[in-house]
C-alpha cells in the first residue's frame, strides 16, 4: 500500500496540497515519514512544486509511526488513536506535511 500511495497516487495529489501551502520564494521543507525497519517516505516542497519519494532513513523523522498510520497520513487522513504517531520536529513541519498530503 505504501508503494502504491507513493508512486501511483501520491504525486498527482501533491499538486492540490501544494497549492494551499503558500510557500515563499526561498522557502523549502522536507518531511520524512518513518516506519521503523523500512525506507522513509519523504515529501518535499518549495515554490516550484512538491515531490514524494522513498529513501533510506537518515537524520530525524518529521513523523514516525507504524506502517498502517503512515499509509493513512499519505492518504491525507489521521489515525483515530494519535498515540500511534509521534514527532520531535515541532508543530510547523508536521503541519506542512499534513497540509501537503491533504490533496485526497
């Protein structure tokens, strides 16, 4: 499901989510979504657009969760139990990631 969400569904839906971000000309962010034991799903955005790809875990994650919650986040949803995800990135970056993924 993760691969399908990244490759088939994710890219076109990022366009809609990106439109609502209102990024400044020099503003760029990157938000790795991490599930232990798997590659990260990384969403990035700048004034020119948004991108999503898989990458080896590196540095801190924006949001860490189990695999099912990560798929929900990729679909622009939230889990019923918020304790299934956590972030040490502060409130702004996870908020931007959720906004970017809200295109569903």
